[in-house]
């Protein structure tokens, strides 16, 4: 066998072969054969379509292109702008993909390839494996796992297109939670989160989550996670952005404090008041509480400046640092 890498491009050339023995004696030449170095790609497949889309896969069909096509190459992408993933090749005019996620619409690309390896432009079609009763949800992805004080918080995301009716949370002291063992079942929920109170000797458990479809089909398990452990922290402080005085009152307005997933709810705000600057929790002359983010504070002395600062209190009873001090003078 011999490969001629210097053959002229797209021009027919004749080849003949003779044999030599160890003494250098040559045989007669073979009859010549003609060949052409091919750099012309076939045409793209014709009439590409999704012949069937059922709950076990997608079947593609098309008609041939050039007579010199020896195989077809099939790729798939999650969108027209997404990367193309090779699925396989076929010598027939059809291909079945059983690996797509149920409900996910894919763009399928099919190209024709000739014996010289020249590949055509692609034909494309959009199709999706349907969601049937045997379709399994995708594995949940746990994004938050922490224990603050004695409060466990797990949050997870659920991708895919298979409807989920609920989740089972498993736990064990093993780094990889066995979600096939009923003894490891910790909780069930329809939410994508779980909050529980845990004892001090339960902080070394690992957790994993399994989703269930409406037909009871289980997803693969999420990755097993070990929650981070920390002491409870006070909420962040706020800022007073309005202090408007009337003759006998001052209207204070401050910013609501956001909380993160699993953080204790904000239950109240404390307003510290003094007739002297430098208000602290210890030297305030009056302290008021409210669940709102504004308050009217009575100021009985007309024309005298009053000084205010606000703190934030959460459901764990923890209080934030004081806000920057503001002042207002009634009657001015």
C-alpha cells in the first residue's frame, strides 16, 4: 500500500506498480489505475427531519447527498449558539439519539463525509425527547449547606424539564451518602430547601438530595455535602436616610436589611434617642422598637437638637451594630 501525499489536487493521475526482489530484479508493471486526490466536500444531507420524538429518544432521518459519501456524522447542541457535541456516525440515512435529557430541545447537525475525509456543511433540525412517565428528573444541585448555631439550612437547584413532585433528603456520617438505604432518609419536602434544628452531635452528617417525578421515578442523587458550621452572627447594620422634623416630632426612615438563605428573620428595629451627640446603646435616653422601617419619634423640647441611631434585631435575638448617627431639630 502507498499513500501519495503530493498528488495533484482534483486532477486525475495514473499509477502503476512493479515488484522488486532482494537482488533488485524488477517485475513487469501492473496495469495502470487512475485516481484523483479529492478535496471537494460532499453536499449536505437533504431533507433532514425528526422522524420521531418519543420518551426514549429522537430519531433523525434524511436523504443522501453525493454518491461518494461514505458516512454521516451527527452532532448535538443545547442551542444554536452552544458547542456541538459529537454523537456518532452512521452509514445509513437515519440516526437515533437516546442520550438527550427528556424535554430538552436540542439542535441536531448532520454532515456528509467522503472517503477522503472531506466533510460537508451541516444540515440541522431541532427536536426533543418527550417527557414520559418513565423519565427521570435531573440530579439536584446543592448550593448551600450550613449549620449556624443549631440551625441547619440546605438549599438546592433543580434543572431539567421533567416535572418534580418532591424531594427526599438523606444523610449519613459517610462522606458519600447511600441514597438507596431507607435508614438514611432524613426528610421529605416539596420545596427546594430544608431547615431543621440539629443537636451538637449531629454536625458531622453529610447530606444528599434525590428528586422524584410525579410518577415516582427517582433522579440520580446530588453530590454529598458536609455543611459548614459557624456560630450565629448579628444581622448587618442599617442606615438612616431621612430625619425630617416637625414642631413636635421627627420622622425617621431607614433601609431594610436583607437576609441571606437560612438567616434568621428580621423581627424589629430599635431606635435609640438622645439629646446629646454620640448616642450609644448604653447612654440613650429613650429606646423605641418597631417592625417597620420608619418611625415618628416625639420630641417635646422645641428648638433643641435630638440625635438618633438605629439597630437591627433578628429572630435569634441578636442585635446589629448601630447605624451612623443622624440629628434633627424640631421646629426648624
